[in-house]
């Protein structure tokens, strides 16, 4: 019989869109030299880590399918993000990316309705399958209606980030975990 996590073993997850939530969205960001953290993003990740939440990035990356950059570039950028987050005690537990697009010129990445590409919930559903996540206690923070649609379709609460400082925004929404005591 497989090990099925008990309700007590389940953890809430903070699902985060990448471009526009964790980093400034300058359009098809794939190089560390072009990457700029959103104010409060690293502190937010570290705060959720300390509170025992899983932190999972779910990001559309149609630039791969469009031929602007390679999946290896996406993985390299995510590795750099992880290294930089570690400096402030933060950690992304998993990165999921959707390289497909209906109009991708590359056959390998063309799909009429990519199941992982938001607003479809595929990346979130895979994470829910891969990790012991308490779906009812989890939230997704995105900056576009398609992010919220994916969350809704996956059964996760979605929150629209309007920009600015991510930690300040989540604190104002009463969603930022309390600082550690003691």
C-alpha cells in the first residue's frame, strides 16, 4: 500500500508566478543579467519557508517555444534564483515551467491548448500530485487574470498582485506569515 500523507503531514503551498511577481517583467527574461527581483520577493519566500510552507514557482515560458531561448536557459536562471535566495535564507521547493504555445514556430513546443500553460491548471495540478500539499490552505499569487484562472481551475485560492512590494502587499492582505517568535 503506498504511503499517503495524512492531513497532519500535508503542508500549505505558496504558488508564485515568476515574471511580474518574483521579478520585474521586462518580457522574456531568461538571463541572470536581465533579472531584477521585485521588492520584497526574496523576503516573502523566506518568510513562507520559515512558516513551514512549500514555495513553488509556476511560470509560462513561451519564449522557449517561440525560439527566443532554450529550456536550458530557463533552468540556469532558476538555479541562479535559488542561489540568490539562499543568501537571505529563502528556498524555492520546485520550479514548474510551461514552454508550449499554440503559435510556437517550433513543432516540439506547439500545442493548440497546452495543458500546463496558464490559464490551464496543469503546472499546479502536477505540483499537487508531486508534493504533500494542503490544497485548501494554499494560495497562488499572480499578476495576470490567467494566473487566477489557473488557480481557480486547480481549486487553489488565487490572489492578484498589482505590483509594488510583494511583502508589503501580502502583509496588507493578511497573507504574510507572522515572523518567527523566540
